[in-house]
C-alpha cells in the first residue's frame, strides 16, 4: 500500500521514468508489492487491449498502451523483470528457511566463537572457576567426556550460553541414566531455567552438545525431541481450554497425524482417569 501510494505521488510530482525506477526498487525489496504489481499490470494490459479494439492504438500519432508478450517484455508495461524478482525472492526465502531448519546460522556462530581468540579477562575468569571447582563437578565432567553419545538417556557436554558479555551457563556437564530422576539446584540466576530452555530447544546454545537417546539436539533435533516432554515454569496450560482441547492442541503441535489424534487423546484420558472431566475448562481442575 505504501509503495503504491509513493509511486503514484512521484509519478505526479516528477516523471514516469522516476516513478518506474522507484517501482522497480520496491519490487526488488518487497515480494508482496511485486506480486501485486504483476496482477495490476495484467489487468491494465488486458483492459487497455479491450479498449483498443474500438480505437486504433497502434498508429504513430497515438502511443501504444499495451504489449502482446508481457511475460517476456522488459518494457515498462512488461512483466519480465517482475518475474525474475519473484524467482529471486523464492530462492532467497527457500535458502533462509533451509538455514533456519538446519540451524546453519547457529552452527556458524558457534564456529566463529570457537575460532575467535579468548580475551585475557575471560581466560582469567575461567582459570579461577577451574581452580574453585568442586571435586564432584570435575569427576562428572571427566565421566561425561569419556562416555559415548548413547551411553545415557541425556548427555550434556560443555553446554554454554552467552548474552553479550554475560556468561549465563558456563560449560555445564552432566548425564542422566535410564530410570534416574535428575534435578538442577542453584540460587536465582544460576542458569537453571536457561539450561532447560537449551535442552528443549526453546533457545539456542552458544557452545557445547546435548544428546538425548543418542541424538544430537542440534543436528538430529526431530529424532531427539520425540523423546522429550516439557512442563514450563509459567503458563503451562491455558485455563480457558478444556482438557480434551489442550491435548488436541499439543498433539497437533507435536505433528501427530490428524487421524490418530483422538485415539491418542482417549488413551491418555483413560490412563489418568480424566474422562469425567475431559470437557471441563482447565480452570475448574482443582
């Protein structure tokens, strides 16, 4: 909308050539404007063609107002340039989605962080931390470093998170064996919530690796998160939804096939004896 108005104003205030140049720039920058311009040109071209059936628009005294091959025409009334822009946008956004899905940007950030030289300040802090480490922390780190990726249900190696210059999680190492109930203890701000957010993929780690059932949560996240459930600290459920609606929502979020959703929900509700309350609002569950 803004682009169309701006081009119209420039055309009236300056010249058609300037307005056409501005239109090309907007088409290159904004796919929605580009697509709208394509539809507009198709309509204008065909509407003018119909009008020219009664008026000879091809004579020298009258400027021709439409083109016959607008898809391949680079004329002002043609669409060739617009189509090239659409193809370019498709490639760019496809690559952006692929980079996001494969966590390419995060991988590059981690590589840059590892290749960058550590400042003296950080080195001195880490030296102090190493000297003041508890013996059980050192033993756990050594044990985790010797383990294979599939030796435990959860393996966390040198997990680290930075917010600018703040090191929120400092190379944490631990493992969780089958049948264990594991908890993180620490004062406020120690990094417990941040650690769980990294484990569940809610935020991205800056360094280190996490393996769940032997699957790396960065490179094999689809397989890893098949084995993960998460109850957040706040707003775990929506009070205005029923129990059945809540289960439906989470099933769809996890990608359960629609034909299997109700069967899974029925089995869960039966397992926890919730059938009597399945259609009651969550806020009534007390």
